[in-house]
C-alpha cells in the first residue's frame, strides 16, 4: 500500500474527503517526526511506539580500497509494535 492508497482507505472508512484525509496523514507524519526530532517518543496504545535509537560511532572499511573510515554516531528512528498489533498480524 502506498500513501495514495492509504489516503483513499482512510477517506472511505471515515467519510472524509480525500483532501482532508491527505491533510490528516501529512499532519500525522509531521507530528511523529517533530516529536522524534525533539528526542521524545510517540506511544499509540495497541499499535506501537515510535522512538529514537542511538548508533555509536564506529570504524568501518571501504570495500573497494580496504581503507579505514570513521562512521559517526547517529540517531535512527525505530518502531516497536504493540502486542495487540502483533497478535492481529499473526
């Protein structure tokens, strides 16, 4: 399912127009990203939690030359599904 298909499904299930559903999906994405940028997390009971993971700095190798390269520390968004969500999928 892509974004347009999701918007169409939300529009159909809620009776919203597709334009309103599009704005709702965009607002949801922006809200989750904003909270993660602040270092917070978004908990949706029964669905799951969006949170930030931290990757430590490490040393890697260039596969072509074999030269050592420094890989800086970074933050990675993660999603941890809630148990009801996992149960529904299984």
